[in-house]
C-alpha cells in the first residue's frame, strides 16, 4: 500500500530528526526558554522580515488555534471564518469550549472575502438587537484553505484592510503554510503575508517536523501574556527545545521552503494524472492537496493499493477524494499511482 | 404611540400583580423552597398531567435556555437547533459561553424535521473523523418558533421518536408556550407536549407574569442536580416565592391559557388588517406574532403612531416587520391600527 | 414563628412595590433602555457624586458578581478575595464556571488588607514559574463582609492605593451596601466609596427591593461592552424597567438609606439582647447581621419560635448563629426575641 | 554547569529515541490508531494487569490533567486535591478554565487522607446551603506528590474506599509514577495502584520519553467518549504513533522501571550528600526529587556550578531547594555535586 491520505503519515524530515538525535543528551531549561528556541525565533523573525514579532512554539494545530483565538477574543465576541474553516468543522468544538461562537460565513472555495466581513460587521452593528448578538471579534482564515486554495495578494490585502478598518485582528492558520507559499501562482512572500495579518502560524507538523507549530504575533497589542495562556491551554511543552530544534532546522538553508516546493511538485503530477485521464476536480488547488472526483467503483479498485482521504459524495456514483503529497512523497510513489490510474481506464 | 413591538411591553397581568402585593410582607424561606413555589409546582404538574416532573423557576429565557442546555450536555457535545433558533441568534453567545457549539440546521419557517436530525446524526457517526466533529448531544426547538409557527402533533411525535431513537434529549423552549397551545389549529395539549419531550419550559415573562419561566423536567435522567447548576448560572432567585406566586396565579382558573387565547385573537385581527389590505406575510403564523411585509415608505408613516419590530429587509423598498399582541393588548389598540392601515391605503 | 434568618424574607418596601403597581400597564421598551432606568441611573450617579459612571441593573447577586468579574478578567487571570468571600463559598462555582480561579486569601474577619494583596502580587511576579501560576487580575471585597464587618476609610484607601499601584481593578460587592454605609462607626460615604474602587454594586434585593442590584462602573476602562456580556450571562431583564422603577424609588428621598438605618438600629437591639445576657459574639459586626454564640440546647429552645441561620460550630456544645435585621424588621419582632432570650436565662 | 533542576532537562532515553529514528519514514494512520499505539496499549494493559482498561496517549501533563478532569466532572462539581497539588498551583488555572473549582484541602506533605475527603463530603452534604456550594465530584492525588512523598498501600486503600463510598472517582497523576513505584519503601505495584483508583496516568515526559503521558482508565463508567474530548482539548497528536512508539519502547523489557530505579538511586546519593553534611530536608522524599535546606550564602556558591530549583524560603537566611535526579543522571554528575558540598563545608 502507498498512502496519500494526508501530509502527516511519516515522521520528520531526516535533517530535522538528526538535530533531535544529535542534541539528545544536552541539558537545557524547559518551557521554550532554551537557546535552540531562541535561535529558531531569530531565524523565523528574519524569514518573516518581522524583527519585532513574538514567536511561540506549540505542539499541534487545534491547540494553536484555540490558544491564539482565546488570547484575542473578549467573552462577548466570536470569530468569523469560512463555513469550511478547520475551527468550524474539525476541532471537536475546541473554540466553543473556550466560550466563543464560531461565526461561519458561506464559502465554496474555502475563502472569505473582504466584502463578506464588511457586510457582517455592518449588519451586526446596525441591528437593533446588537447587544443580543455575538460580536465579531476577529477573523480567521487558512492559507492554504481546507480545499487547498490560496488567497492572492490582492485578496488578502483587501481583507486585511477591511479588518483594520473594523478593528478586527486577522489570524492566518498556516498549518500548511509552506505548501501555499511555494505554490505555482502564489504571489505572496512570507514577509508580505506577515504584514497582512496580526498573528499567524507556520505549520511544522505537516511540513517536515515531527510536530510543532510556530505562532508569529506581529501586532504588539496581541503580544501580552500569551505564555500563561499557552500554559493554561496545555500548549507549553516541558522540553520546549524539541520545538526550537525542529524549527531551527527547518529555517536553516530554506529547508522549509525546499521540501514544501517538492511536495507541491509531486501534487502537480498527481493532479495531472487525474486531469489528463479526464477526471474533474472538486477544488482548483495549486497546493499539495488535490481533490479528484472519481466513480465509486474505480475508487474501490484504487483503494486496494493506494490510500486517499474520502472527502464528499458528489452524486449517487461519484465521490470527491483527497490525495496529499508531502515533503516525504517520492516520485516512485507517484509513478505507481499514475500506472494504477492508467490501468483503471483500460 | 401604541406599541406592538413585543409581548413584554407592560408589567404583569393584574391578577398576578395582586398576588405579589397581597403577600408582600409575609416571611418565607428563599431560593424556591417556599409554600408558594410548592403550590405552583403542584398546579403545573397537574396541568401537564406529569405528576413526577421536576419543576424549577427561573427569571428569564436566556438564563433558562443556558441552564437547561448546560445541564444536559457533556463537554464534547453540541445542541442541534434551527438556524433561526433563539439560542443561535439572540442570546449573545450564552450557549457557547458554557463551552458548547450550537449546531444550526437550515430552516425557512423556524422548524426542523425528524429527517434533518436523523440525517445529521447519521452523517456524524459515519464520518471517518467523527471524533474531530462536535457530537450532537440534544435537540432544541421552540414552540412557537421565532416566526410564530407551530409544530403539529404529527411533526413533534416524529421528531421526538427520532430523538429517542438516537438518545438525544429534546428540549422545547416555550417562552411563548401559551400563545402556541391556544392558537387556532394547534392540535397539541400541554400534557401531550409534556410527553413529547424530555424537558421544556413554560414562559411567564411574555405571557402575563412580571418575569419568570417554569422549567418542567419529565425525563428522570435529567433531573439530578439541576438546582446547583441553576445557582451557578445566576438563575436561582433569592426571593424565589416571587416566581412561585406568579405561576400559582397563572395556573389558577386557567388564567395562563385565557390570557394567551386573548392575545392570539388580537393577533388574528392584526393579521386580518394587513392581509385584507393586500400585504403579504413573512411567515404564516397562527400565534401572537404577525409578520406583514410593507413598503418602507408606508412603514415610516405607520411608525409615527405605532411601534413594531423591524425584522428583515425583503427587497430594496420592502421590509418584513413584526407586530405582537399580548395578554395586555386591547381591542381599542387594534382598532386604532386598523384605522391607520386603512388610511395608508387611501 | 418570627424569622431573623436573612434579610430577604419579605417582598419589597411598600414604596417600591407601589411604583411597580402604579406603572404596571404602561408600555416601555425593554432591556433597561426605558425612562425609568434612565431616571434611576441619574439618581444613582448623583448619590455617588459620579456623573460619568455607567450604571447597569441586574436581578441578583451571583449573576452580578459573575458578570462583573467575567467582564474584567482576561483568561489567564483570577480574582483575589478573602477566603470567606461570597464568590469563594456560596455561589456554586459561578466564577470558576466562567474559567477563572478564585484566589482565596486568609481572613478571620472577612476583610483582606493592602499588605496581603501586595504580598501576593510580589510573590507571584517574582516566582520563577510565574507563567505557570494564575495571574492576579482584580480584587474582590464585600462591604459589609460576610461577617457583617466594615472596612474603614483608611483601610479601603490603603487597599485601593495598592490596587492602583499594581493595576488591579477593585470590585466591591455591595449586596448589603446600605446596611454598611448607615452603620454606627462607618466613616465612609457613598461618594467616597465610589471613588475608592473601580466598580461596585448597590444591593437592592436585601435592602428594600423585590430584587435587583445596581452595578456602578466608575473606571472608564471597564465600561466597554458590559451590556452584551450582561445579556450573555442571563442578567439582562426583558422588562428592565422593573429594575429601574425600584431603584428610582429607593433613591428618592433617601429611602435606601433610611430603611437601611432602621435595620441597623434593629440589629443593635438584637446585639444588645445577646450581649447583655452574656453571650459572646462570633464577629464584631456593626451592621444588620449579628452573630451570637449560644449553647445548642438553648438554640433548640429558641428555634421553636424564632428563625435564625446556623453559621458554624464553635465547640461540642456551642454554635455561632446569625440573626439578621432588615428594612422589614419591626420593634415588636425584636421585643419578642428579647423576651425569649430573657426566658432562656431564667 | 551540571543541572539538577528538573527531570526533563535532556531529550529521551536512547532506546526510545532509536525507535523514533528507525520507524521515521514508515507511513501510518494518525491520531493514535496506528499499530504502535495498539502495541503500547497492550503492553501497558499487561503491565497494569488491567486487560479491560482504556489507554490514551497525550503529550503533556497539564493537558492530561485537564482532559481527564473535564471528562469526569459535571458542571456543578469541583475536584478535591491537596493544596499543594499541581492542578492547584502550577497549571495556570487550566482546571478552572474548563469551568471547575479546584477544592484545596490542607496538607503539609503533599498527601491528603481518607478522613479529609470524608469530612469534606459530609460537611458539604449536611450544609443547609448545599446547593450554593461547589459539589465535590472527584479526587485528584499525585503519586509521587509534589514533595516527592508516596502514599502507602494502606493509605491509598483507605482513600479509595472512601472515594467508592461517596461515589467520587479517584484520579492519580503519575507524572513521575516510575520514580514512585521503584522507590525504597514503596509497597505498591503498578497492578495494585491500577486497582486502587478509577483513572491514572503513567508519565513519560519525566521518565525517559521525549514527551508523552499514558492515561489508563479502569472504571468503565469513565471510558465513554474520551477521544473527542482529547481532540477538543488539543491533546490528540496528529502523528499519534510518536507516543505509541515511545511507550512501546518504555514498556519493553521493563525499561520504564529500570531507568526509574536508576534515578531513585542517584537521588538517594544526593540525599545522603546533604544529610551526611548536616543539612535538614524540607520533605522526607524517597523518590527522585530531594529537597535540602541550605543557607542562602552556600546556595549562591553551589549555584555557580550546579543548577537546582528554588523551592521556598525557610527563614531569613535559609531556603529549601530541589535537586532532581532522572533516568539521565550519571554517577559522575553526582560525584561532582558531592565534592562541591564537601568544599562548602571546608
């Protein structure tokens, strides 16, 4: 079996793992105050061209989203997101467990627009019952989105301008940030993205690390007392250096971006395999997640040798599924898939 | 000015107020353990034909919904509701503040169906990521709904059967219960409604009391330790007898139902005023809330002498608004409205 | 039976009730935006000599404490209180239910000192593990305390100076504020108290109202968006005018203070009854709550005709109990108690 | 510098790390459903002689305590603990952030007794205001405690009998479980401990793993739906196998116990170094944490070459400090400390 189900099937990129092994018996202080975390912070600040940013390391995405959002919102506020946003769908109610409503805006491609945000805020503030309705307190987006799509620089600029106009902090979930920034057609750089939001995170778990997400807070108003909240939410690792070491490795010699680009290229080959064979796509994704639509009958055959993620039913006989490439995907794995799809159509 | 904005514009029905005045200087124990609360409980149990039910008195609707829902759900569960449900729209995030997601199902008339509930539960339990998605833990409906509509006995029976099949407690928000049960075409009695759910409340604030809602818990599994939670949620009144006295008065000589019926009849006159003048309705409501659609220009004229609640924009020149009748509405008030609408159309 | 168990045994002062009766059939807007609430706010601001203060009306004490504290604290912060504070002991975990730790400081008389607050903050901020320990975020005291005792002007000034020095908002629970301000030996006026804290509330439930507490926010930084939180916490009354009317009556012609002083004077007679008969006191209370220590045997006899609140066991044969006077206590009731105590000692 | 500050200064035991390295490029499903997690579960169940137990893997201690406690308690309940309990002191209010009060019982050695629990429950249930006071909902203890002390089999049996009598689930925090079970004088085995509570966890982070805690639920009533709550609380690792692999390694050939015993033996040498030099101890700890009391002046000298954790001020010139041994502590490190202490006393 070859699995394309997700981008967290393997362990860590060898260069990352090697750092953990090499430093294993060193003694360092805990909770993210060690020299490796400091070094990683410096490299991330440099990569973001954000010398004043605060950088915090957490273990996983749900934990990170929850901690960031709970740190920003006041109790009467909720967070605006696309209806397909990870926090709305696949975090088991983590945001609500901190007391806040997830306010879902309609979306077909996983993105929301500046207009949607403006309309919502205007509707809310002009409603006679404004005090009876959850206040919008921040905006959450993903880059890339759940469907693998990307905001353009123009779209993100427009969204952030709207957020600024309404004093709504903008938070970008970058669980797959690398795969987005290195995608064909992406017109945003990391420093640009860092300037077009108030806080974001750089995903490690899905892009080469064993685990780990790096929160980057660029808005000074959001910096205060993140660490006690991180501790309270169970997101402060005792051996914090494990996170620092990994991000230090990932942000050395552009490793993070090189392995992300590799994954995107593997994904383009996967996409081409399906498109050239005549299969439609659920989303037009330029990143490492691809969503072909296949007949259930062919999916069953393919499933004997290949893993994929079931996404959604399209009609009585067709389903949309997800094939992920990652930093670990090999050309040989993709070749095998290509052959299997060719065999399907014989 | 004559106001039809809501059903809580005046104080209490005179018979209710008289009870408060007459007993004012008596000394009783607090927190709902006094003889008046006991008497009211007995009368409510009798009216519901539910001799084993637990009855608790709270001050207002948001408090009641929050306390009941928080008492039923486990932390990983959410509550299913129509997208227009009061808990989803107009309680300032009270449910989420207790840690639970409000899971909104689409609805145009304020009601949800047994099929929708079954589909949601089946979709959830068959999803590969079931543990990443909020579990449905109970179902919340309103009777009448926000649009004034009613479940038929067949609809409620079907919904409750589905809830039982999936072990989902059903909670009925009866903020306007009286106006529903006495409506033309309602084929449910209070004892029947009490048998077709696990817990519900009988609204007093909008139906003759100064304030107060009576929670009726018929499912023994939900009875335990409601009172400490009521205290924790700020819903246990020190002078609890104020609630007991009011419900005792309301459930003496059918007062609750008599005044509710009066309101419905006033509402039917209001409805007829608009329908006969050719105005369409936003919802087909048989209860005390009526929702005519008028040109904004005419609304402005009407608004000089009459209060109504703005509901929703229909198109560039028309809006849907709400006119409420209540136990306090007089025929003279309705006559004045009739004349004003006639004048509009001259 | 004559009951001295608490100060919320009866309904409302007749002048308060009369206001409710007289205005019963008037139509007003809801949620505290009516003219009666505005009038009451104006009178309270005047009585506090705090023309810029925000004034909000809630129904009960637990609700009020919870809403105020949740509105002030950030998620990583807790509230400092005396170990005997109402929020620590008798609110069923309401504060914790909003996510915040109640940090209890030792106290024998119900009061805490400036030194205790300073020591706690200094200890916290100098601890190596500061980020692992709940941050002190505000200070809660009661005036009078649970034991009926009062802060002097010097004590409160010192405490508030310390709070200011450490940027900790000071919140005063005034459930029995009237009984404190009119007590013999109290050297604080309402305007002075209003200047020596950031937010406090004026208790109505225990001082002449049917129910109701008036929150006074003097610190501008704490004013923002209290109302949506009030709604969320179930503390925004639909017929908000009921609260405005009552406080308007209480703050007309000094009614609030006149009835409070009456209660204190009744309490001094109760105190004298026990002291002159040789019974010791649990607390040296100058307010409406008195705490004599009696042999259990005598308490049983007294309990046949008089209600009191059991407070604490003192030794194998003696208990401390509470006798409350209130605005409703009559000289005749106290005379009867005096005779009964004399009979005990025959 | 040689650091004895804590037991999480280094990475992982080499045998654990080797497992991660060896399996790095394997593809497995996520979220703890992989074969390595299953294998580790089987070994843990065997080691506990608890074939029916549920075993879940989480990343860190705060996360684990929070998830377990939130899964057990109902909203009106709190958790009983020693005042020095980790959840009360050093988790940044994590338990309160889930809505529950931490009910602290006095303790000088970190332990609580069956009598204390019984007294608390009896006091609560007999109080007239029982519904106004947080209900005890479970009991939390640590083994070893924060002071390194251990419950004897008799003490734990008595405590658990009391818990059973009052229907209070007993949860044992085993962050340092290995160091306790292998300590001189410990009369409990892992299977016995597993039978004397309802749920406990086996700490990995401090005993040889890079990170990870294994929750063992033996009480069937507590098993249901732990996983969605684990996800919601941010405690479900995407690459869950990392946890399975580590615990599989630790529970192969008794590695967990062998390395724990090594640490205890190093700790006994540390203890002897101080005791034989005449220094008193803050706690009489038989485990890997030792707490000598030294003059501040000597601590400053020692601190030039050795790391320790400051614990508490004893008097104006003396402090209690903590020296931790761990699986990674070498005899050479301890020898160096011995020499340094000898030098102090020259």
